C-alpha cells in the first residue's frame, strides 16, 4: 500500500477480533486496513481455544466465513466432570436446546484471512512500530492517524476510527492517556501447562478432571488431535516439564474407574499461561475502540476469550455501521455500556468454573465446600441447565443480521 493512505477504520491486530471486525465492516460497505505486528506464519501458528459458543457460530455463519467450519467442526453438546474416580456427563444440549462447536481458533483465523484476501482490502503483516495518534475526541475535527514501518519504508494511515484488537500486550490500550482507563483484576495462584498432541480424544466432549493434586483438562481439536492442560504452580518453568513428565501427570489425574487409560502421543506444541481475570473500563477513548484481549482477559477454564472477542466486534461493527448509515455517534458512545454486562457475565462464569475445579490453598472446610459444589452440579438438572446456558453463551448484545 502507499506510504500515505486513508481508510474509514484502521484495525490494529490480525487476530480473531480484528479480522472478524474487518469482515463485518466489509459486509456493510465500510473500508478498513488491518495492521499486524507479527508475521502471518506466527499468527496462523498460535494455538488457542477451540470452543465456539452458539452465538459465535451464528455470527460466523452470518459473516459468510463458516463454510469450512460447517464441514470440519465438531458439534459440542456438553462437558464431562470427573472427580472421586467417576465421570459425570453434563448434557447441556439436552437441557438448553442449544449446542456449541469444537473448531480451533487457529482455523477460524485461517478462514478469516482467506476471506479478507478475497475482498482485496489491505492486510499488512510485520508492521513495526505501530503508533496510533489523533484519536482523542469522538466528534473532533481531523482524522485519527496510525504510523508504522515495514520493509518498504515508513507509512502513515489516516482514518475516521481506530479499533485496537492487538491483545493484552498490544500498543492500542497503552496509547490511551494514563489514568483514563481503570483495571479490575484478579490473579490466581497457579498456571495452566498446555499441550497440543497427536492423539485420539478419549471422549468427544471436554473432560474436566478435578483431582486432589490439581485440575487436568482433556479436549479434542479434531479426530486425531487433542489439547490438554495441567494445573501447575504459578512459578512453574516450562523446561522442567519434558514430555514424559507431562504424560505421566496427565495420565494420573485423568484416571477413573469408568474409563480406559489416556492415549499418549507426539507433543507438537506446549504453552504455559498464568490464570488471571482482567476487565478494563471504559473500552473506548475518543475514536479508539478496544476489543478482545486488549480490553479483557478471562481464565481459560470456561473457554470464553475468543467468544468475548466476537461479541465485542459484533457490537462495534453494528455501532460503526449505524454511524456510516447516518445515525450519528450515539451507538459508538454507548459501546462500553452495551458490551460490559456480557463481559462480566463471562468473567463470573469463568471465576465459578475456576474456583469449582482447581485445587486452591486452603483447609478441609474449603475442600468440603468445593466437593459439595461438584456434587450439587452433577445431581441437579436445574444446575446443569444454568451452567449450560452460560457455557454455550448468552445472546450477544443487540444481535442483528449482517446481511440485512
């Protein structure tokens, strides 16, 4: 693209939030440019969650990017809770009348990049020193500006609005003046050691094993691929966990009287992630709008990160569409107030799942309460339905059809 360019919406970040926002804007005839600091290979290689809530699946379909998901995705009907050597199936589909989809985030990103390229609109990888400025006033005069450099030199992009979709450590949020945004946060005293392995899934649904030595999680990423996690101390060093040690601990925590042994195989990726909950507010400043991990983090226990990003950009694309259709900036000004209630519901659900399933420091009274909660959930259809409603995803705010 030229060294100096103009667009309607400058999108920083080519993860699910930024790519999907661009697609939703494209369907409304709104121009955008996507800038991504990392290489395309890096973006495509990031291994993340694979559970798509019902509203997320619906949005991807309406956005016209779900053709491959329809073929390769696996319908998700519930979860299994395992404790005291027994496995309990929680049939969320049966109690809620809905279902979710197992389809990896990397596959969603791959689909979105393919569709972005088909539009012919700009998608810039390896954009260095991305710097957003001039966005301080929502109704101010003059454009917002994003500058960056790449192998072709220095670039300057003017835009009506900037969407910061570049993750927790991105440049968008930190470009907002200090003290403007506040953070509500909580850190947990453990981390998740995750692996991606070439093994057959034990069960088609995710299995949460609440073991006395810590949680383990087993989930499918396809018929020959699994994603598995171990609760480990917060100060864990990844190099201290060779494959053999990981499989030994996963096998031990996964064991139950009513299932066979865990299948082991080649580990093709490993990660170590601290568990924390963070919500930044407001989610906007002037003509800068934050979405996805740039504005909130959830523990992975409830698989809400990607789904919240989709919810955010659904609201934001609707507000931008209204602006360009002549409805003014009212919906843009309400972006935070519209989005936050659902974000906090997802934070609540993730906190409930985290506290119910993990091994926390505490006494026998705490252990008894945790066990009582597990027994309450598996014994009550009402509890299963309530959990399933949140697990499969609450409706997105102001839902509409992008093809209207």
